[in-house]
């Protein structure tokens, strides 16, 4: 739900933004955020811990952008605790996707 059109620098609210940016909010508290997406991942440390000690972790992902910035970030965080924390720009996320596709292709061969 984007109920504003521009901030002081003329950055339009992205169509994916669901936050209301009301008057009176502190500039540091204003950012664009997409609706959260949820998943479960298995996390562990295979070089130090046996596979049976891996654990399921709920994660939430969303897009985030400060209202005064041109950079959009992909944020993937644990729903509870800090098992998973990945915050990268859109361009970095694309490069990471290529890397993941290469690793998955290698695992399937």
C-alpha cells in the first residue's frame, strides 16, 4: 500500500511497497518494504558439526529501500534468533542467484 508519491528528493514509492509513509514520521524510520515472504531452510555448519545437528530455521524475505535512496536491498532474516542474516543489493542478489544455480547444477550432476 503506497499512499504517497514522492519524498523530498523525488524518489517515487515502488509498486511493491506496502508501508504507509505518513507525515510526522522520522526520516530515519521511513523506508519502502515489500510484503514479507516466508520459507523454512535447514541450517548448519557441515565442516564442524555432523549433519544430524542441522536445524530448521524459519526465514522471512523482503525488499527494502530507504525513501531517500536509489538502492533496493534483498533482506533474508531468521524469524527468530540470528541463524540466518543476508542483506544484499538487488544486483548482488542477482549475482548470488547465478552462483546458486551453478552450485545446484553441479550437485545434480
